[in-house]
C-alpha cells in the first residue's frame, strides 16, 4: 500500500524541481505557514540544512508575509529585507531574491509557492501570473490528493514560454 502523504511529498518535490527549471532559479519550495513555523512540504535546491529541514521559524519569513498579506511578494534584496532579524532566516542562506505567491486551499491562504535565487530574478513581476497559475495547480493537488495532470503540464509549458519571452 502506498502512503498518500509520502506520494504527495514526492510530487511536491517534483513540482519544485520543475519550477526551478522553468524559472531558471536556484531553488523553489511549497510551504505551509503555521502559527509558529513555516513547514516545507516540498522543495528543490534549497541550501543545506534547509533542504533537509522540514520547517523553519516563522519569524520574519517572507512566506509568512505572503500568507498574512494574501498576495504575492517580490524581494530583490533578501539580506537587506532580513536586516535586523536575529532568526536563522536572516542569513538568507546565500539567496538574494525571493518571489512567492499565496497557496490557497479551499479558499484559505495556507502557504506559498516560492522561488529563490542568488541573483535578481529577471522580470519577476511579469512572471507572477504564471507562478500563480502553477500555484493553483499545486493547491489542487494538495486539496484532492491527486498527482500531476494535463492542466499542470499545460500551465508549466505556458510559464516556460513566458519565461523565454521575458529573459533579461
């Protein structure tokens, strides 16, 4: 018997890997934001120990800010954004840019789909609709327990075409 939770974790890791390739970034993650911590449901490319850690403190987390605001967040200078924070996220683990969109499950913003890189993410604002659409597909996977379907791959192909148009 296959554990549905384990299968979903694998699917979310695959989704994160696909996001890194489409958007040409170092890392991507799908997170669940709780009261005290941000739980990483699936990721690819995060610097160690974040890649192996399943959660990170919520304190000054960009993902928490996306959930609180309920809208996308683009940070081009992550170390400066974290200035003054004493939490582990303040080091930004070598990442300098963050783009995150809300992850909405059954109408509630519960987490994020985010991209991180060690350089500015070119045309990040123009790419938000593509990332948001992929985020909706990922939220549907979480809500229904289903795996990838044609809608996810169509959204991924459209995002890839958009990324090609907006390259720096």
